[in-house]
C-alpha cells in the first residue's frame, strides 16, 4: 500500500441530495461525516473526496471498488435540528480510538472487545452508534450549518477503516427490498439489535474493559 495521505482531498464526491420538495426537514441518521478519512489504495483519504471506482480497504475483503458515493445534509431544516439528530462526540480512547471523532447515531460501528468475545464468542461486534451514548466520554454535539454525511456504497456490505482506529459498516448498492425477498448475500453483516447493543456496552462500561483500536493492514 502506498503512503497514507490526503490525496484527492479537493476532488468532489457524488452530489448532495436535495431537500425534499415537500419542504419537510430531513435528518441523516447514518453515513460518515465529511472530514472522516478512510483507508484506500492511495492512503488515508477524506470521504468527501472519494468517487465511484475508487478502491477502499475493507475488513474482510481487502481493497474493494466503490460502486457509488452519495452525500446528504445532516439536517435540511432552516432551524436547529432536534437533539436526537445530533452526531455523537467520542472522546479519545473510549473505544480504543486514537483520537476524538464524531459519528451519526444510526451509523453501524464495529468494536473489538474481550467482553464481546465472552458474550458472543467473537471479539468483533457491530452495533448502532446510538448504543454508545450510555458510555462515559460520549456526548451529543450539534452539527454545524451545512454539515454533510457521505455514504460509501459497495456491491456488497463492507466494513471500512478510519484513521482514528475505528471501523464502520458501509451499505451495498442493492435495494433493501432485495434483502427482504431473500436476495441478500449469505455473508451479510449482522448488527446487534438496540437492546442487545446496550447490554454489551453496559457490560463493557461496568467492567472497565479496554477496547482495541483497529489495526489497518499497511497503515501508519
């Protein structure tokens, strides 16, 4: 893998979704906030600089090309968004992360923990970020005006690496109806249900167990 850099930082990703014609404000619940850097074939690159065809390093399948990239405003209303739509602010070290970062409440995050292995037989667990709000060092943070999230789409769901040592699930391009009709791939990732995710996080918080940061192959 080549040097880890901001290559392509000025390159524009997919177009931002327009506000609904009804005028009803919409809130993004998932996606990676602009400025988040992910591991690619050309190093760490900000998500807003990526485009379809760029190869991104994934947890299970190595470098995979992006099928599509879409951008959405975090909030399309003219007034401040309700607090339930605010991103989460994660302090350094809370999840084994090497630095503070922000994440949307509905974004699926992969953690590595001995407690997850004790409870589920696997140290890696995917859970909705909202479950993290009960942890010390996690708080809500209002998004700045015009804040955007970027959704990276692959042919199949993939987990990607970010430069603060975290891993996030990115969706497939196929329609969710495909999954309901049984057309989903056999290796689709399972996200813990909200109550189960809260139970895991509560157990980790009570035990004081450390979580590991993601080791990115070929990374810094």
